[in-house]
C-alpha cells in the first residue's frame, strides 16, 4: 500500500524522534547520558539552526562515532515538500507530507500592509498545529474532517524550517492560524515555542508570534502564565451566546462569560496584545446590534477587533455580506474608540485566505480535505 492511500484513522507508524523537536536542555541531557560534554549540544544546535545542515553527517565537528549514535537515535528532517503554490499577490502555500502519509499546509504571507498593524516588512508564516481539527467551527469545514492527530513539536518547527529553506527567506512573524486548534495541542505547542523563540533555536521574538484559538478558556489561562509576550487572537465571531453558538460549537463548553474571564486573566498577567477575530457572515452575526456588543466586550479586555468578511468555502452555505455592510459594521465598532481593522485578504486566488485553506490531496480513497483556519 502506498503512503498516499493511508486512511485518516490509520495508526501512526512508530519512528525515531526528530532532533528538531528537542530543546537545548533536552540535547544537553541526552549528551550527558552519553558522557559527552555540554558544549556538544551547542554544536548540534548551531548545525541545525545556524548552518541549516541537511543531515547529521554534515555535523563534521562531531566525532564519527557520535554522529553514528545520533543517527541511530534520531531523525533529522520531519517533513517532505509536496507542492508549492504561488499566489498573484506573492502569498505562497506549501503542502508538506508527514512521515505517516498525512499532510499539512503552511502559508507564507509577505505583508505589504502588515497583519495586525505590524510593520510592512514582515514576512509571516501561518502554521498548522494539528492534522484536522475537532472543534468544528461552522465557517471552517474542519468539523467535516474531524481531528486526525496532533502535530509533534518537530512537525511544527519543521514547517518553519522548510518554508525558510524553500523560499530562501527568513520568517520574522508567525501566526498559529493554520489547521488545528493550537491550544488543544498545548504540550507540543509549548515545546515548539521554546525552540522557535530560543536564542539557540530559531530565535524569533515572542512578540512576533500570535496564537489563534477558538476559545479554550483554561488553556488561555495556561498560556497567560507563560513568561513571554506571545500574542493571542480569539476566534469570537459572535458577541452573544445565542449568535456564537451558531458558529462556534466550542461555545457550549466555554461560553462567552467564561471565555472573557480567561481573557481578563490573560490581560492581568501582562499587557500582551489581544485581538478579537470576527468573521462577518450575512444574516448570522452581522447585525449592528452585535457590532455594539462586540465593541463593549473588546473594550472590557482592551482588545483590538479584526473584522473579516467571510470567504467562500466550498461545501459551506455561508454568504459574505456586501462591502457596504461590512464597512458599516466595522465603523460601528470603530466609532466607539476600539481599534478595528478590516483585514484585506491575501492569497484569495490560491485558497489561502481566511477559512479557505484546506488540504486537497487525491488518494486512492478519495480526497482528503482538511481546512486551515486563518
Ligand atoms: S477555526 Fe480553528 S478551531 Fe475552528 S474548526 Fe477551524 S481549525 Fe478548528
């Protein structure tokens, strides 16, 4: 059977762990067990993140026997590139194959205007955290595919390393808005964050990382306790429970009051940037009454609001309101003094815009479709 024909529920083949999923402390500890000095860990990390070696063999300042030991215990690369799609606006979408035959997508977005008000020279990677997703937000079609599995830390870091290798460019901004709910995979996410932000690792500042969540209140509190300025974006999409319930099934588990309690905690812990994402869907959540309540909620936690006119997703019935109404909604929030943006989508022509991303891989069992939320 070829790996292309793997079913989403097939067991994950066992495989050696990857060096890309290890922190500096992990590597020091491993070398200690092999009676190797701690500076060897620094050498290995330099080969991986500074020299961008492609294999353990290339780490020529390690002895041959040490390289052999490492090769017996670890893999190096964790993803293989399947396709790269370029957009007219220079957004690029990468399809990667995982070791078990599953796929993830990662998007590279050159920000001409800046996402979340960031500077224009930002090069943003939109990263996936799971294969599929269990949360089934109604605009995203992920619920159709369900969750297959969490991505490991090395598969999260590996997406960034591969995008940098393939594009020849240095990523300086990361948004966890790809496939999956990052906070449902918090253990691997936190490990990946240690590697991404470590000065010995990818060395990308925490302030340049945004994690988007559907609203897992207890995990938001956990993230708030992290001593780093990581930014948070909440997929709100409804300002009252009755409206949010129609779009975000997670609301039945943690309703808006519980979510905002967690957001207050998050803001109290530090003044990290908080954004409320609001996809505008015609006749569902786009009333001006919702806009006014949204503004009040945003003020209560000093959040920015990002209004996103809905993008068509194949197989879903939602409709985008006309532009005039979108601006009216945005202005209603903005006129209360809340910083409000209406995101200009990039990558629309390659299905890489908000809520449009999905894996489309022909397999012998049909088409795997797993959307990416942005
Ligand atoms: S928006 Fe995010 S959390 Fe919701 S179904 Fe899509 S991937 Fe999952």
